[in-house]
C-alpha cells in the first residue's frame, strides 16, 4: 500500500492494514498458523478477517486444492483486503457477514481461524456455536485474543491517556477478553470438546516511536464511535495529546 496517511487521505481501514497488520498482526499470524497446522487441500474460514492477513497467509498452506473464505462484518475492511495482491495458493473468497449468523453451510470447513475478533462480537456464545456448526466433525477452531491490558503496558498507557482525553477507553474492548477461564467456558458452553487456552508472549517492533500513538488511534477508529466521529485532523490532535500523556511509558519501550 502507498503511505498516504501523512497526507490525511488514508481511511481507518487502510491505516489498520498499513500499520497494525504490517507491524503487529503479521508476526502473530505466523504463530497462529503454526498452531493451526494447516494442511494442503483443507478448507479454512478466517473469521473477522479484517483486511485479510490470516487468509492471505493461509492460502499458500492449503494450496490450489484448498479453500479460504475471509469473512468480516465491515465492508471497508473487505474492500482494502480485496485491493491487495492475491497470494499464492487458494484464491480468497471475500464475504461480508455476521459471526453470530454465518452465511455458510454446516460442516463446510476443516479449520476456523480468528485473530483478534472474538472480543468484538456482540453475541460471543452465538458466534462460538456458529463456528462449531460450520466445522466438520473433528475440525478445529483457533481463536486469538489479547490478554488483559495489565500484560500489555504500552497499550495500557495509551488506553489510560485516551480515557482521560475523550472519556472512553479506546482499547478497552480490544483487550477486554483476557480472562482464560472466561474464554474456555465460552467454547465449552458452545459444545466444543478438548478446549485449551494457552498464553503466548511475543515482542513486536514498530518502525516509528513518533508515529505510534497517532497511527494506533487512527487504526482503531473504526471500532470506537467517539473516535470515528472525529475528522482526521481532530484525531491527529487527539493522538498528539495522548502521545504526550503516555510519553514516559512509550519512551521506556523505545
């Protein structure tokens, strides 16, 4: 993608792909796919695909005989995903839909993957039940969520600064499903067997300390109404204030 953010042109979905996906989600996608052990010819659903990083990285694993469906409720995210170069392997099928009512048939997939989407679902239990419905017997689901903000000090500092500046915690939902027991109970309640919740830690590196808060705020604007309602200039001013408020913590990790 061209870096149009500095000209104030990039949409939140484009900033999400250019910033969060490139520097944060791609390293975690490698971890997810290693755990998933995707095999040639398998059928994979990337649930809450966003701009499609998991789908794009899974396509070469399943190969041309496999199938990859990338589903998201946000059409702007899907538009960005479709605009990116097609990976090798299975062609990606882009599909708009709600995780709680998947527009897909029963037993259609060998694996369902979801990276940082579960915490945003309005009805998580219904979504978990839908994941089970579209899996074949013996299929597997791997869903990734962040641990609580206490385990992520940089984002914790940004969240606290945002709370002070706009009266809402901009990262509260993103990091709001960090209880392993809660996640485990959710999938047990949906009828899954052999439910395992595993904690992982990974250091990721962003290219610019100066741009970190600005791009982080812009990239989460699509899921925070109080940010989405601001124009790009106002969001940039807010990000500068949050950056200053969180400066000590951010500098300690630079």
